[in-house]
């Protein structure tokens, strides 16, 4: 079922990047629609698309570029949203994006180590 180049952590990481990318993209669109936030639309759009690209890179066999791209984007999202969450920013978007970014960061690091 899985291509032979994929280690045990690459498939879950790939799927996670796709889902997190889609959620981030939708979150950026939702922020624009509800509060007319162009920065949220741009940041959510770019981050979401780059996470989807990271998943696609993993799927196409370009493991290192996919993991590094996903790691960087997850680090950026966790670094942006977790401090806001801990300062009382609420669960959406700060808590969800921050914690999911941290989970993605851990997945990417584990996949790099087990690669």
C-alpha cells in the first residue's frame, strides 16, 4: 500500500501536513470572511499551501525537502500562536494552530530521525 521509500513515520507525517495545511488555509479564509483580516488570509493561505506542498513533496519521494519545509512552517505556526494562546488568546485560532504546529514539529523531527 505504501511506496517502498517511506519509513514508518513518513506516511502519518505526510497526512498530517495535508490536513494541517487544509485547516490552516481554511482558517485564513474564515478570518478574512468574518473580520476582513487580509494579513490572516495571506498568512493562512501561504502557510496552508506550503504545508500541502510539504505533504506532496513527501508523497513524491522528496523526503528531506518535504520534512524541512513542513518543520519550518510548523515551527513558525507554533512560535506565532502558542505564546498568544498562553497569554489568553483562546482556542481558536491560537490554541488550535499553536498546538497543531507543535505536533507537526514533533512529527517532522521524529520522521527526520527515523528516516
